[in-house]
């Protein structure tokens, strides 16, 4: 079976933030605008697709990381269809291991910040985790509709407390109850979302007069940051005094992939404003599996690597084990190289055991879609593996590789649990 989406058009991303910054609400809007959901699920109603556990719905929080897949061609249909594999992670410090497990197998991340709270304690924790795995990021300053929202204050906090080069590629039009839309600094246009269709469409307009000078100054910083990505763009910028939108995006992309710049977007996911440009940013700035260096591992003390290609020997990392009441144990894994078909045998080089894959499932939160095969860049779940633990490698017998394992934080407290009867 041939690959339906070229690997260059894959994006494996996580949504990460402090509790209540709006991660799951942002993800719900992404699912709605990409056509995965036909109704917006609200966290406060206990109806969010990604918060499927009863405990999550009762409390309105994310406890376990949930995976899903969607497709996006751009808010202006400016891209070929891209496949975006999304993992929505918890914000509570209690469940930070879920973030660690997810970031280990992701290529990029969207960091969500509350426009009022800014950089909060768990924001710093997840940022350090992303730094540890060298995960390129874009940022979304959410909740611009709330009283006390401060876009520029959040930018300053990201720079000072996280040590990141936070670069606004948008400016908010108004704030709090007066938040109306955003200024696109790449195209130099104002964007206003249509409330009557839940923000599914937006219209472009002229930048408001009171924001024009501020927008021009901010755009100059964006152009300068893009120009610094290469000698060619630097020379062109010095000679012509500017860069085209395509050149700006290419320059910024290069610097994002090098973890030098974090493009910052803004909006209000709950009010259905600003989410589609974030999806555009995922495609424009975050890496495909082929943009990431080949994954490294070892065999008998010798370093080996696998490039993100279907033609390489199969290599995957199990990043989560979950119990499913209908199919039994689910082993979530990321395919780094090669092809795996349902019914194939895989080898666990750490335990020196060979096991057979029963079924391969594409997970959409807690819903399942059966797959015949998965290829390099895919994230899926396997049924039938009985002796695989989180962080262990799956590969071909005869083409062994042991991928780097995850580091798990020390437990804060240990308890014993006994049944009453």
C-alpha cells in the first residue's frame, strides 16, 4: 500500500502549557476547523473530544495525553494537504510525565500561554522538557479576550524567564472585551473572524490607523530576524531594504528549526479567533520528520542511526502503554524509519524478545481506526504486545537498534494501595 501523504508533509506536534492556558480548547478548535469534529466540544461542559476520561470530564482538566490526526491545507489553501499528528498534553505538574513521554517522540510543539497569567510555573517545566529534546516551537498567546490580557507583557516574560527569542508574527487588535482580531505582520493585513460560523471563516482588511506604525516597526523586526538566517537573505535585505513574504517565512523557518526563534501568534480559542493562523504556523515553521536529524541509537556499544525514510529498516519507540476495555493493552509508538504491517513480528532489543503485532490502530482520542500498515513519521497504537515497556525500542530482527530511552522524574511520594475486599 503506497504512502498517501508524503513524509515531507507530516507534522508531529504537541500542545503544551500551564494548567488552564487553553491547550485543550485550542485543540478542540483545531479539530473543528480541520473537519475532524463537526461540533465544537467545550472543556467546561465536559464535552471536549480530547478529554475523554470520566475524571477529565468531571474536573475540566487533561490528565492523560491524547493523540489524534487531522489534515490542513492552509487558511488560504496556500499549502498542499499536510497531515498533522497532535498530542494534547496535561498542564498539571502531577501529570508532567505525560508531557515528557510525548515530547520524546514529537518533532515540534505549540506552547500556549494565557494572555493574563503569562509564563507560569508549569510553563517553565514543559519549556525545559522541550529544550531537553531540542523540540522547535511556536507560541500562541491565548485568551486575548479576557480582562487584563497583556500580549506584550507575555512576550517579555517568555524572553526573560524562558530565555527564548520570542518574535511576534502577529499583533492583537484590541484586548479584553475589545479584542477584535489580529494583524498579520507577514502579509501586513488585519484579520477578523466571522462569529456567525463559529470563526470557521475570516475576512481580511486594512490595518487600523492606530496600529499602523506599531505594525510597521514590529514587521521590521520580523524581517530582520528572517534576514539573519542566511548570508543570501542578509545581502538581499541590505540591498533591497526588504524581503518578500515567502522569503520571510523561509528565513524564519530555518531559524525555528535551529531553535533560535519562537514565532508568536495571538488570539482567543474560546471566542474562535486566531486558531487557523496557528495551524498555518505549524506547517510553515515546524519541522517535518525529514527536517530532523536521523534518530540515533546503538547496537553492542556502536552508534547507529536511522533516517526518516520508508526504505530504512524498521525502528520505533514505544512512548506510552494504556489499557483499553475493548482491545486490551495498547502500546503507543512513533515510527522513526521503515514500514510496519499488521501481523508483522517486531524485536525488542533490550529484552531480546520477538513479538507479533496483532492489530495497528490510529487513535483519535479514545476512538480507534484500524490500519493495515504504518510508515516512517506515523504515530499509532499496537495491540498484542505483551512485554513492551514505555521507552523501549521496537525494530527488525537482524537490523537491531536501541534508541535512547526516556528519563523519568523521581516520584514525589509513594503509596501502597490495597483492595477493601
